């Protein structure tokens, strides 16, 4: 295929989604969606290679959609700051970057036609809404639509032909093909100027984001690719050695905090894996297991399971056992609103929920406990699943991600897990208790840390003399 022949990108990473031929008189466009970065981006590389070999100018377009999958101000702010940095990097290479607002299935085909675009590149995302947009765009255009998996190390469609039952199934093909796909990224070239360089209306976009309901931006994590690379560097030099032994202890800062950056595509997982492999830490293997195998397992599940966020995505044994226990007495039923405001009878759970609301990121170990308790306290599994997804997507910076849907489906619906001993309400779904958690870490210390965090947050708000809502505007890095 032409697009593969003329590209430095591994041919298996690129696929044409329709039969159209390119129109060489018009520009090529990369519709950037999931991989919101200029560097280390195979989709952009493929578009650049096509532009150079065909002589067609290249433009990058991003479609900004209001209220995307429950996203609120916090997530939009993080994303916009990353995109602003991407714009600057692209402009330095003479590549125009245009933000379109509105539903991509409508705005994008219109814009492509108005600008007589000859060929469309895009990145890969297994989420339903993204697949739907893409399908509608393909139906509305007569130019080639080329997809490049710039998110996974082994392209999702190449790794395994169906949903893998568990990590043990996918690990082998991924490890076998890892080196083949860990090709060094080429440098971003300076393209010939096409005398067209628009600036996007950032102030207006930030104001629109701030007008959205919901949690304010966070102060502890700077958005953007530069900050992502700094976070990776700091993690490797100060925390990676502790990763194997301490990452399940919420009182120890041993996780990487890379998930928001990976989610918004501000850093590539391939770059993380190559950097970790070059380190000499004894924790490297455990980190690779998470950031490569477990993360790509999530994409595999969502890509091949249309109901990845519904009960019908759960394995049959899990659906059966949850059904068997539908009528069990819920000894402590907690309404979704009381969960959201952290008003349950479990101080550990409440602290985890407060961490999510304040920091936009809950510790990885507690995410499992948090979701499993939602199952125990909800009127039925459907309500539990919907509540966990809503809270995760609304407050978590890394929410609305295959990892989130799979993490919740693992906790509530036994996805990628096996049946365990039977208990009331949860049936054979793996159970987690506060007593079990107390064997892993000092629960009182964790709760105290979150109390402190909340006090600091309150004090900052009072000191600044402004409400929580206007605080984020002042701290964002626009
Ligand atoms: C109920 C529940 C909800 C979750 N929601 C999300 C979510 O919305 N977004 C999200 O990215 N992850 C989610 N996870 C997976 C995991 O908890 C987070 O990826 C991790 O805590 C992110 O923090 P970190 O980057 O500091 O992690 P680290 O431990 O430093 O891991 C590095 C990277 O490895 C990957 N990773 C780590 N653990 C997992 C895992 N269990 N499954 C898949 N990939 C993993 C992530 O890409 C992560 O950024 C969820 C897990 C559960 C149980």
C-alpha cells in the first residue's frame, strides 16, 4: 500500500480504512485525537512522510468536543495546556495546528471539504464514541482515511485477534513482538513553510472550559509534554527503585503519576518503555508489566468488547454469580450522591474518594478497594458499574480511558480475573476488605495524609480569598 511503502512507520502500525485514492492537489491532514503530542508520534510521522513524498502540505487538526464523556473543567484545562504546547512545537516546524469546535462527525467532514483536503490521517482509540466519530467521518468523505496506532507499542489489531482472557494470554505475543516495534522515533523535521500559521483562540477556549460544571484544575501536576518528560525523569531517578516493593502502599509515593499524561497522549508509552529499559533498576520489569502489558490489555479488551462499560462485557461466570446474589440484603446501602460526597461509614473509602476529588488521581491500590466497595453498597451491579464509571470519569485526570473501564470491570465484574470463594452480594467476584488493606499499609496514616491534604486545600482557598471555582483559572499555566 502506498502509505506504508513511503513511510518510516512500521507497516503493521498503519491501515487504510477505506478504498479511496488520495487527491494530490489538496493538503494532507492529521486529525489528532488521542495522541496529543508533536514528538514521538507515529501518526504524525506517517502524515509527514506522506506530505514529503507527495509534495502536499500538512495541517494538523484537533476537534474539541464539549462535555466529552463526563469530562469537566479539570480535564479540559489539563488538555488545553498540553495542546497549546503542541501548537508551539508544530508551528516551530511550520506545521499549522487548527482547533475545530463541535461534533467531529459534523465539523470535520465540512472543514475537510471546504479546504479541499486530499488525504486524512488519524490516530487509534478503541473507545466507542471515537469509533463512532471515525465511522461517520469515513462515510462522509471521498478521500483516503489512514489510521495509525500511535498509542500502543504493538498495534492493537496486530497484537491479538480477539479479547484476551487475561494478561497471561496477551503477555506472550506482546513480549515476542516488542523489539520489532520499539523502533527509535525520528526527529520532528522542519517542513517547508506554507505561509499559513493560525493561532487558536486559547483565552476563549479556557474560558469555555472554566464555564463547565465540575471539579477545578489541580495544582500538583503540570500538564503538557515537557512536564510529562520531567515526571518520567524524576520517577526514574527518585521512585522507580521503590516501585516493585512499595507501589501498593498509598502512604509511599512510589507510583509514576504518568497516567494523566499517557491518557492525553502528552507522552508516548513507547518512550516510557524505552527509557525504563535503559535504566538499571531492579523494578524495571514490574513497571514494564504495568505500562506495557496491562495498559495494552485494556486497549485489547475495549477494542474487541463493544460493551466494555456494561454488564454484558463481563465474563459469563461473573454475570451469573452477580445475578445469583441480586436479591441478597445490602447490609449497608449507600446512595450514589453519598458516595460522591464521601459520606459512607468507612473512613478509608471516604479518604480515597476525597483524594480523587481533590487531587484528580486516586492511589492505584485503593482504586480496586474503592470500586469493590461500590459494588457491595449499591442496590444492584448495574448501579455500581454506572456509579464507579461516572465518579472516575468526572474526577480523575486519567479517566475516560480504556484502563479506567477495564480497572472498574476487573473490580466489579471479574474481567481478566477468575472466580473466588463465594460471599454475599459480590458472589464469586474477588473480595477486598479493610482488614486486608490494613495488612498492606497503615490506614490511619493514609487517612491523616488526606485530612492534611484537605486542610491545605481549604487554607489555600481562604488565603487566596477566592472560591474553589475561580482558583483553577489563577493557577493554570495558560
Ligand atoms: C477501579 C480502577 C479504576 C482505574 N481507572 C483508571 C483510569 O481511569 N485511567 C488509568 O489510566 N488507569 C486506571 N486504573 C489503572 C491503574 O490504577 C492506574 O493506571 C494507575 O494507578 C495510574 O497511576 P500511575 O501512572 O502513577 O501508575 P503506575 O503504577 O506508575 O503505572 C504506570 C502506568 O502503567 C499503567 N498501569 C498501571 N496499572 C495499571 C492497571 N492496573 N491496568 C492498566 N494499566 C495500568 C498505566 O498506564 C500507568 O500510568 C484503574 C484501576 C482500577 C482498579
